C-alpha cells in the first residue's frame, strides 16, 4: 500500500501541478575576446620526450569506482623501469586519463596533484561520506522532486568536493603542458552524446574553460538521473570570435561519418549556432561508462595518421599502453531463478544495467578497433618518411630506428579477474559515495592486485 500511495502522490503532483523543480544555475562565464581562438583541445605535450604513450580510463560506479581506480594508480606507482641508465617511475609517464562519474573524482585529483594524490586521496575522499550534504531519503517528497527533474541540485555536492578535495581548483590548473592530460566526461542529454570538458566544447559555447571549477565538472560527470538535476552550461553564441574546427563542420554534414562522430559534431555545432541556449548534462555513464568516446572521436576526426599526437611524437613512439579500469557490476538479484520478477526498483536496475553494459561493450570494441587501425596507419606513415625527415623529427640520427616498431597494449582491468567469490563480493558493493572503510580498503587492494595480474600490463612491462 505504501508504494501505491507514493505512486499516487507522484502522479497527482505531475498531473495537477507539473512538479516543477528548481533547476541548477549555470556558473560558466563567457570567453573574453583576448582568449578567443580556434576551438581545439591541442596543447604542448611531454610525450615527444620519450617513446611511449600511456593512457588510463576510469569507469563510473561511485566510491566503488574511485577506490578501485585509485588502487590501480597506486599499483602503477610501484612500477619503475630503466631508461638510458636511470630509474623512471611509470606513474610519472601517464600521458592521458579519461574518466566518468566516480572515476572522474580520482582522475581529477590525480590530474591536479600527480603522484602526491596517492598520499591523501583515501583520507580526503574515499573513507569520507560524500553524501553528507545530499538528500538521499526515499519518500514521497523526494520522489516528487525526482519526477520534477532531480532530488539534488549540484551546489551541495560541488561545494563538498571543493571543501574536502579540490580546494576551489579551476581548469586552468589542468590546462598545462605537464602530464597527465585529463578528460572529464558527462552526457549531453539533448544531443544524446558525450560531453568532454575540453576546449572544443567550451570554445563552441564561447565560454572560458580555464575559469570553470573542476568540482563542477566532476559533479556533472557523476549526476545520476533523478538523484540529481541536470548540470547546466549557458551558451554565449556570437559573444566570441571562435571558429569551429573544420572537422566539426565536415563531420556534421557527412552521411558517411560514423554515428558517434556525426552526433558529436552536430551537438558542437548546435552549441555554437545559437539553437541551444543551455547545455544540460547528466552522468557520463549514460553514454559511455568507460569514457572512451572522446578518444575515439579524436581519432575518427583526425586528418593525419599521427593525430592527436604531433609529427615528432608519431615518429618517436614505440609503445602504446591503454588500460580500462572497469568497476562495473555483474548480474544482480535472484529473479532469474524464479517465475516472477524483476519488478519495482529491481526492474529499473536491471533495465539500466542492461543498457549500460551494452553501451560499454560497444564502446570498448570500437575503441579497440580504432586503436588497432591507428597503429596500422602510423606504421604506413612512418615507413613512407625519408631518413632525413625521420632524423629531423627525432632530433638525432635515425640509425637503429624501425618504422614498424610500435607495440600496442590494450586491456581491461575488472573484478572478473578474481575468483568468483571475491568477484561477487566486489560487484556487490553499492554504487554510492559513502562506503564502509573495510570495503574501501578491499577495493584499493583489489585494484593493485588486478593490475599486477593483468596479462596486458604484464606484457607491457616485459616490453620495457
């Protein structure tokens, strides 16, 4: 009867009153004339200084994902290799981190603090109650709020992240020439495409990314539908001299472009042409729970074989490592063993998990195929260069250089690497931003162990 009363209350609210909620208020600022430029995510890189490209992708999953990805980072910090007679820590060679939802908390803090993040991330975030400022009750008023757009605004979570972790940091702290480059991913629910907090999207809306709070981007990436109202960005069409990159305009009207690339390009064009006053964002996992779409788009839009790297980086490169840290859950519940069910909340969870898992598999397969094709195009381009061109790009003699010497290592690190009992225990950890300390430490330990045992990572280490 209680469920019936709740449903009745929500229905009456929706029909009679519209249940209009209070939306989030956009806090992004216009792009000043002195900052207007061609929309681009390119920036100077340290990658040309060595012969490897190391990338990580952190999935969503609340504190479960944040802790597991942190355990992987901690494991990476323990790996060193010899380079020209000196010991080098692999964690200092991570070039790129892309993340969604809970994983974006770890990624953003690592991007701001680098290896220093390992010292206090557990104490400052993982074992804290990041839900203490949120309304998490399951009752009629909250269900009405959920139906009207979302129970929580972004301000409480954003303020909590700033007070306890990010200390008011803005994207200017991430837009530097040092490693790692960090992509925080959300979902543009109008265009139904990924939204990367980067220069391409912000230049298109004529907004200053450097002044945008890191905590606000993380809050958008983790804005679970109904639990949170959409995070909103205001567009400022005509307020800057930004020109969209040619590939955006080309892909938007190209019927032969991939659906992923074309959808993204059309969305960015709408940001810029005045047809969208506001961009509304929710959890990045709705589109791609691995956060791989941004890199796939970057490759599909590339006009040169070495992009998104520079020519010099393309020639120097010998190893590519990309690990996806998957904190997703396996099948849950016991309804598959009986005639009735799932129903109610269990049905919602089952349908949501089915959709997310399908997107995840498609995203990973597309990424893997894209990376393989990238390696092949790099080899063809490199083998077509003259020795003089190679020497010029290397900045030294090309003696001993092999145009085909590019090794690609792509792998996934997940709970299913463990025995069934431990895997089930890890998968059963709820998707919350508040977990018992024991579960947090179990997840951290599991991340380090899964990394060490991962076949792809072991092969990469042997190649060093």
